[in-house]
C-alpha cells in the first residue's frame, strides 16, 4: 500500500503496474480541493502520449495498480 498525502499529490510521479497503450509513466498535473481541504478532482497525464485522465486519487494507494516514482 502506497502512502500518499493529498497536499503532496500535485506533480507527483507514478508508474503503472500494468501499462496499457504503452503508457507506463504518469504525473499528477491538476488537483482541486474543496473548502475543507478534501480532494475533489485529480488529473493525471501520461508522459509519453500526453493523454490526460481524471482519476480517483485513492486508487494510487493500491500498489497492485500504481508504484510511486518512475521505475
């Protein structure tokens, strides 16, 4: 299980455990918080293709799906 702090999400780097479409490395490019400091929107960009996807940031905690950093 990956440990993640919502305040440090922006510009964090991730490696997909099971890459698809030759997209392995990703970076969090946008994070929006509500007035209580809860993450309401998280946008991730594939480094190779520049494709952007909205994700639930809680899924980054699953080490079966994501690894912290570019590996």
